[in-house]
């Protein structure tokens, strides 16, 4: 039973680590794109931004101003998943060492009894 649990966790923690890394990479790429949108948005003076028509490029950039608000949360989600993967990997190591300790103690007990 222990072997099944260890094998299943060994398969899963790699997937979790990859998923967390992908989420962090997506957040990084989105934040790079948001930096360009911010540069365009703030290159125009405030009066022009407020007087812009609904189809103009300035208004399109206003909708992009929402992106920086959710990127940090998305990034921390990825980091949390990666920390979960590390926890799973450490659990696998601990369980394996405990199993090896029991095996070694049994071997020592058998050798000293003989």
C-alpha cells in the first residue's frame, strides 16, 4: 500500500510543479504585455484620455488596465501550486526513509537474534 501511495505521488508532484511553472510563466508574459499597454495609456494626457471616443485606442487601453490587478493573484496561485508540489515530493522522501528505516531495523533485529 505504501508503494502505491509513493508511486502515485511521484507521478503527481512533477505534474503539479510543471503546472505551477506554467502559471507563473503566463503571469510573467501577461505582465510584460500589460507594461506596453500602460506605456501607451499613460503617454496620452489625462484630458485626452477622459475625452476619448468609445472606439479609440485609448479606450481599448483602459480595458487593459484591469490586467495588473489580477496578475499578482494569478502568480501567487502558481507559486502555491509549486509549493504544494514541493510538499508532495518531501512527503515521498520522508515516507521512503521511514520505510527503509523499518526494513533496516528488522534486518538488524534478525541479525542480532541469530
